[in-house]
């Protein structure tokens, strides 16, 4: 086989592999423990600052979470540890691997520095844990809850499937 043939065979092999999406987000809290949520303009509901990892460009999940946070809310800061990894499946769509990092605690100056990406976001708010279920549905709500548990008890990264803890 020639090198060109090897490359073509490898490209065909890669094209035959299953596709998944990968996303990354940051979990920011204020001094009272409330969680920072953002309201996108392209779909209903609330979410965390974050988005799709640009893996074709060599971006890692951590880099993607930081880039998306900087783009969406104007805060460019190093992220803390990985709190949760979630394998999320929806009927009729490719699965998604979702990474959730500790964004840390924001002080008054940080909150005042938030600048929304107007092309994607309508608003932001801080939500107490006991009210999160009203804003975050399904796997995302369970993922945030698991991440808050990890922060509270100091345990390791939560492995999740559709927001349900596997470890």
C-alpha cells in the first residue's frame, strides 16, 4: 500500500466512526452560593456560561470552557478543577460529552464586570440552589446539582450519564 492509500484508508476509517458533540461550561457562584445562569436568545430556558468545544481546531474542554465564558460573559479567568463529566443522549441526535469546571466564587467587582454577548444572550442572574430546578431542566439541572455536591463534599469528579451519577 502507498502512503497516499494509507491516508485515504485512514480518512475513510475516521469518517465511518460515530459522531459525538462535546461541550464545556463553567460553574460560577457568588459569596452566598448562588449559581450564575445565563439566558440564551436562541432557545428557551436558562443555562451555564459555556458552549461547544472547537476540537477540530485543537481546543481542549478546559480551553473551550474558558473561551466560551470569556465570549459570553466577558470574564476571562483560569478555571478550577473538573467537577463533572456527563454523557448525554437525546433521541434522534448524536450524544454529547459535557464537561463542567469550577469557575470559582465571584465577588462584587467580578459581577459588575459581566458583559453579555448580545448575539447569544438576553440576561444573567444568580439563582440559589433550592431554586435551580425552576431554571435548569433535565440532565443539565442534575449535572449542576452533582457539581455542587462535589464542591460541598470535596469528592472527586462526578461521572454522569444524562445527569445521573455513575460513581
